[in-house]
């Protein structure tokens, strides 16, 4: 049984895993690139080792170096976090071949579900509905994809078969623009995951993105921890997540059916450890398998806040061969949690990445507020990695209370030195459609703007009318005032000074 864990990641998720290991009494090992020498996860770990230059392909994607470091320092397990090597079956297999425990699913499950095209065929064979798209297994050439696209129908999505997070994903409106989008999607997928393979998927319009969190142990027990609403997205990158979903709400039957389908999909590949089944849900509550993320999710804290289950600690326990501490009947959704991803981006400049040194941070505090972060005052935000550096998570007894707490927390959160998307989140939280849970995956791009929204149109007119009334009233007052020149040729102050001089 291992007593030391190497965290093959960086930023807030590396810090999160280090904390879980510390609570379990395990030693921790950090790895870092030259750009991350002063990173928080390096400071918090018991040991830290240099991987290489800043680019991820020369550092955090170097599985051979990471395994070599684990051997050198005596780490018995590796936790990949999310991104980088988290969904690489070859890395998981290399860990096993080296006698190192991979804190995640089996290589075979990653290969089956981590490759999105293979996952679609696997779950379809298990009787799970999938979004229409590419059904062939293996790498398809551009000519093959161009021939299949009209059969699927436009609009559609080009998606990377490896990884996630919106990387290597492009929306296609017609056949003419598809060749260029295929090339750019492959380049981004290759840069992000070391695998440029892509597949096609029909774009379901007006859909909600809802996912089911799973835990499965080595003894064959699999449970689901409710659902998460992930429909607030921009360019297929999630921005805000909730647990439970406002769309599912009190519909316990829909929740159970989605959970049971997710469990069945995981069991089809003998899945072990934490994973997430993602669904697209249409307006009529029909749900379709989208993909499975064979790793820890960025948004896992909202599930933790509502269920009370520490997912990272459960991952580690499962990897140590222990049975799940929970049965399905033990999982109860208590209250409501919302997470905002705080990115180093300028929302007033088309969300362009922002870099620089963070000179000051004042995080929000108080009941029901959680901050998962990997930065501090004096930390340099570089252009080499994902712009996400902090997550703000709030909990409330109801969704309304959670929104109020989130609004207060966003107002308190002060970050100086780099631009962040906090103003975007503040505007979103004030949107009537968000407050009413009336949104889908296209809401941010089609019906929301940080400058102005449909919700604010009437309010803006009211404000303009009030201001115009006050201005008119002020002019009327001025017009009725008669100003006359005083009888004295000087002010009272001058008269007093003259009187004082006369007395002396």
C-alpha cells in the first residue's frame, strides 16, 4: 500500500490533491516546469522536482520523466488530476508496468471511454442512446470526415477523441468551411493532448449539458452522486456549474434514469475510480450520451458541497484497494452549490488571455464559501497553460440563497495585477434568465453580453428616464432662481479681515 503520492499536474487541482493526501496522512511530491518554480503546489508539497521547460510538451506531458521521478523519490502512486496525462491510456499502462499505482481507471477503460469515438460505440452496444455522429472506430482522414458530414447533417461539431475542456473542438455550419476547421481542430488537439485524431457529432440545438458523477471501486460497486448542470459555456468551455441541475430540479425520476444509464455505461467497460458521464438533454427531457471523462472533473467541488463526499479522497482510497464507504441509498443532495471558474481573461476584450504578476488578492470568506486556487500575491500568470487559476464555489440551502451568496462573494473578490472574468460572472448572476434557470449551452454566445443583455433592456430604459427627469428638474430649478449682485464689493471673509485690521 503506497504512502507517497506524486501529483502529475499543476495549479489549483494539484493544490487540491495535496490537501486530500495530507488529510489521509500521505506524503506528496510535486513536479513543475521552469515557469512554475514558485507555484503554490510546489510550495505546499513535501518534495518537488523540475520536469523541464515551460511548454507542456516538454514538461507536464513528459510521462517518461514523471515516472522516472516517481521511481527516484519512492512515490508509490501517481495522481494525474485533470488535463495533461489524465486520460492517456498509455501513461496509465506505463505506471502499471513500472509498479506504480495510477490513481484513476484501468488503462483498458481509458482506452475504451477516453477515446470518444470508441466510447460512443461501447455505450451504444450497451443500449445507451448517443448523439448522432461518427460511428467508425479508429482514426479517420479528413476526406472520410468530409464525406460523412452531409449524412450527419449541419450544424455539427468536430471534437478531439482524446482529452476534453473544449480543446480541439470546432463548430461547423457548412461543408465549405469544414476543411480549415478540421486542420485547426487537429492542431489544437495535438498540442493539448498529443493526439490529433478527431470525430464528428451532430449539434443538438437548445440542449442542456448535464453530467453524472460516478464512483466505482475494485469490488464491483458503482454509484452516482447526482447530476451537475454545465450549460453555461463559451466556445464549448464551461464557465459556471451547479449541483443539482435547475432543469432536473425536483424530477427525481429523470435524475435516477440518467444515473442508472451512467452506471450501466461505466459497468460496460469495467470502470474503476471516479468518472463522469456527460449527457445532452433536449427540451423534452430526452437525454443522449455525449462522452465519458475518465478522470476527476474541474467542477467536482459542487458535488462535494452538496453530497458531503470528498471525491479526491475516495479516489485515493479506491486506488488503495478499499471498498466504497457509500451505497447508493447513502447519497442525498443537500442544498445547492454553484461554481464560477475564475480565468485570467479580459471579458471586455473578447476574453483575451491576460498575463502578469498578481500584486494583490482579497478572497471572499464566510459561511458556505470555498476557494480552490493555485495562486497568491506575487505569483506570475504566464501564457503557457490554461487560463483557469481559481474556482469560487458557494453553497446555500436553496438555489436562491446560493445565488445571493455568490453575488456577495464576487463583489468581495479582489484580484489586482491581471484581468479576470469576475465582471462576466457578476453580470451573469444578475441576469434574469440565469436566476430563473432559463438557459442552454448557447445562452452565453447568443443571448448574453457583458455590455448589455435582454434582461437589462427595460432596466436601462427606466434608469435613463429617471436620470432625464432629475436633469430636467435641476434645469427648472435653475431657471426659477434669481441671482443678484451683493451690495458689498467684496465677500464676507474680506470684510472680516478689514475689520480685524482696523482693530489693530
